[in-house]
C-alpha cells in the first residue's frame, strides 16, 4: 500500500468514527441504549478510541473489524425503537458478516437479534443518588454518573454531602472535579451556583449539602427521595454507623465504598451481586483490591480448584499516608509516602471469602505501599488442586476475559512493555498480565494490575445499579 493510500485509509476510518459519535450519544441519552464493541464502551469515546476499539477486535475473533463494516449497524440501531439495554455492535457485525455477503439484510437481522428490547415499555423509574464524601472515589463516581447524563439515564446524581462550608469551599470542590492530576480534565463543563450552593456539571444540577453527621440531613427539602447514599468517607463501617444515614429523611439505602465490618454484605460486582436482596438497606462494595482479585480467583477456582494461596499487593500510596514524615496512628504509615515503600496490612485476602465463600480460610495477604499515585498490582501465589502450565492457564484466563460472564471484570494483556501508568483509566476490576504468569504443576503465580481508583469506581456503579433494581439486557444474547 502506498503512503497516500495509508493516509486515505486513515482519513476514512477517522471520518467514520466521527460520524458514529453523535449517533452513539443520542442512543444513550434518548433511548437508554449503551453501545459497546466487544465489551469496550463507546459512549463518550473519542474518535481515536473508537478506531482503537475496532483494532482490538482481532484479539477476540482473530481478524480486525473495519469501521465500514460496523457503521451500518450503528445507523440501523439509531432507527430502531430499542430501549434500556447494552448492545454489542462488534458481535452483531462479526456474526452478520460471517453469514451474509452484503448489507441488504442488516435491518432484518438487527430487528431479529434485538427483538426483546424493541418497543420495550420503560417501567424503570429514575433513582436518586447522593455522594456522601467527595474525595478520590467520590469525584470519580461523580464523573461516571455525569458522563451518562440524559433523559434516559436512571442513575441521577442529586447531591454531594461535605463537612465544613468555609468561604471558597464550593469553588475549590468544583475545581477538583474539573481537574485531576491523575485522571486528567473533566470531560465537559463545570459551573458553580454560589447562591443556591450547587455545582452544575454537563447540565446535571448537583446540590452541595454541608453536614457534620449522616443523620442530620433532610434530603426531601432538596427534592431528593428514596435515595441511595454512597458513603465514600470510610469513617463508618458497621451497621450502627452506616445506619445513621437511614435516619435522614429521604435516604433509603446506603452503599459503603470500603470493606464493611460485621454482617454487612461485601459485594464484588460480577461475582456475588445476586446476593443483594430488595430488603438490603446497607451494602459494601468491598475494597479495590478485593474487587481486583476476586473475579480472577473465581475463574481459577472454577477450573483448577484452589488449595491455598497468598496475595501480595503492590499498592499506590493513598490519602491516608503522609507526604513527609509525621505522626500517624498506624505502623509505618507515618513515613513519607512519595519517598518510601511501606509494608502495611490488607484485609483483601480474607475479604475475598465474603464474596466467594469457597475460598474461606485459604488465602493470606499483605500489602506494600509504593511511591506511585495510582494503579496497583496484586501478585497472587496459588497452590492448585490440578496441574497446569503457563500457556494453559493464560489461555484459560484469556478466554474468561473475552467470552465469560466475568468479561466486564477481567481484562487480559499480552504486552511485554506494559507498565502501571498505561492502566490509568482502566474500567476493569483487574488486568491479568499474561507475560508475567508463572505456572508449573500445581503451582501458579498470577500478576493482576488494577486502577485502584477508576476501575474500582466502575465496579461501585455496578453495585449501585443492582441495589436500585436497575437491570439492563446485554444483547446479542450470549
């Protein structure tokens, strides 16, 4: 191919991706249809991200999917009365072109494959969400909820609750939402309504409420009812503490974005969200590490059986540590986070058993905080009940990442060059680094990367949807 042809091919792909973007946005905002490409979300994706997603289809089916092959499916989808579902146009397109030679049957094919979501009566009501605490996880949850703004969005961010309320606080909070040193600028506009104590982000009106205790707020005076309060503070972790939220008028359920104590259910979305019952009012989304390792451990245990193992977490430093040496109530954490590796404890290994009881008592764990601001790694050393090899276990985990019910939690990389900063913004709970896998006989050591901020926040959103009874079909059916 000549140099001119390469440029012409690129321009064609770029223009096709640009033409997709408004259709993808309208489908979500007007019909509640989220379009993905072999699991990769296309909502709010840039033109380059859409092009790259098409190239990655080769990993799934052994051949690339051209934009000119998928674009007709987006066009037809935009004309069908499909509602409230997730549609994988990659799978639809690949399956279609394997059976048909031209585009003449696309509309009939799509109507057949998506029939269960066509002219579907929308009976799901929009649900109010309150973010109690607006730190690292709170702001990322806000970004995830705001990016889905639209009339068909059922998760409505209505308020954030903060301590304080000093002069200039509102603008500082808005500024932290606009700009993030790790995750980059906010995708859109953020305005401040000083008179009414509110932040307006991409048209989402977010009431800012100042309070010193979870039980002193009347949410109904802000038009908030039966709300899910997402507690991002980590201050309260048991039923007595988290139950304070339920004493506030307008609050109906509580989700903790940290491991819970006592009998509160710890949920890892994709693994045990079915344990959430309608009557559950307090639930925990466990920890970022528990979310990263539990799906991989479930996959491995399902095939090989796990006799026992140890999880060592190489974890980015967190806001709980000191920038420079100073007093800290916990051992070692008082030493400067950007200058030291710090051994500390983790409850993630034991917490796995709450989501995956079959592994109760089988895992130990420890953690080392390292001088990076985001993205962590779990090194999982396992004794298995069956023998395996590096190639065997990698191929199995690759299949689980691409074509199993855990495909939205587990990602898989074959890169020999990947490093932690490459995983900033990953929406997966964990990413298996296949090149680092060690396996021989009944021993296996797996290396799992995870964005301990953004990937975890995506998992939290899944738990939020489940708690509020917001269930969406994934089409085409597997």
